[in-house]
């Protein structure tokens, strides 16, 4: 018996397609009316409508985002203004420093170069001794620096200096040279500081205090010396060590290399001061050690006295070093 094959309806659901006038084919293949929006498509809300529909948490988050964005813009503007003003201040300071250099051969921002300050091979022990003999030629007593000897103490190596091996009856020249090499400071710098603090190198009849406070280390003008640093050896080695300590802890002090620093003319703040752009670490260390710059009266006086607002420490360092060893800013 022959089987009859059923023909599948063209409509999967078995419904006939009906042509409706003006509407096309009804049923599963209905065409979308032109211009009509799909019901499931979402369009962005306007800010006002979003705000009305948003919950409390959404509103708070939106406000916070707006506030943070506004703060960032303000910070950017303020930062830009500060950078521009800082650059102007630097230019003014550099112009003043150039004028002082041309007029007095003294640059408050570059008193001595790093290369000279940290040159521990600037002199040998024999050269230091010869220098002391020459500068102390007028001294003939038993307490002359060129002939004095001192018992020194071992100093352990640390992050600032290499070890120092103490000895009995070391000469001043040996102490200066060994301290310089242990701590990486120029012998010329130590000699200059010694002279500007106590005039000990050229003293014709040195006093006990001049040896006790040879480098002015922890010996303020208005108080007694710290006993831990009293005495020639402790002063010389201690000063060399202190300079390297300053290098490692410069951020803890008020004078910084490659930055603007307000530096007074005198301990009396009423005497004023100026911004100084310190150009290197060595100059920053000098200000940490002696925190004043010379005013015009001090510079104009050379080695003499200026006025009641003059200070002399860093001026004298520059003058002594230049007179003894040549230009300090090479």
C-alpha cells in the first residue's frame, strides 16, 4: 500500500499567512513599521531626569565625583601658578647672585664647588705640614700648631667615615690629613674652617680655647663647647664626620642644594635676608654649619667689619680659601 507523504506547511505553526491590505503579511514574518522605535531599546536620560530617578547612594556618588574633579582642576591651576612664581623667584635670586659675583667675587649660592669640597686627595700629610710651617712661621712658642702633638682615639668605621686609627703624639698635620681621608673631605676645607673659626693656623700664641674649639664644632658663640667634641682631635675629626652626616641628612635641615633657600644676614631676624638659589651640596653644608650670608656691607668690607647686621663666617671662608688655595668655585 502506497504511503502518502504529508507536505509540511510553509508556516511552522501551521497557520496560514494572511495578506492584510496595507500591512503586508500577518503572522511570524510581520514587517516592522518604518520609523517605529523598538520597544526594548534604551536611550540615555537627561541629567535632570537621571537625578529624579537616581537613588540616594547614586546621588551622593555623583556629587563626590563632581567635587573630586573640581578639586583636581583647582589643584592643577594652583600648582601651575606656583611653578611659574617659583621660576620667577629663582631667576631673581640668580640675577642677584650674578651681580654679587661680578662685584665682590662672592656667590652666596656657590661658595665652593662639590669637586673641591669633597676632594680628600687635595693635599698629602707632608703638604699639610709644609703649609702649617709656612702659615705659622711667626709662631715660636711651645704651643704653635705646626709643632703641637695630640693623643688621638680610634674611631670605628660607619656610614659616614672610614675607620680612624688613633695614636700617641700625632701631629696636627697628621690629624688633619687622616680625618680628611677617613671622611672624604678636603684637607684645604678643614684648614680653611679652622682659620675662619679660631685663626689657629696663623696664631702666634694660641690659647687653650683655640685648640679646644678649633673648628667651632658644637661650640656656639654664646655657650660652652659640648664636652664630647672638645679638643683639637675631636674638633677636626668631628667636623669632617659632621659634614658627611649633613650630606646624608640634608633634608632634616633648612638649607638644600638645587633649591631656593631664605637665608638671613644675621642672627637678628630684623636684619632681613634674601632668597638664595643654592647650586651644590658643598654650599648647602656651609650654611648648615654657619647659617648666615654676608650682606652688602660685609662684602664691601673685605676682611673688615661691615655694619650691625653683617655676618662674616661664610664670607671669611670664601676669602681665606681663595687667598690660600685659589678659586673655590672651579
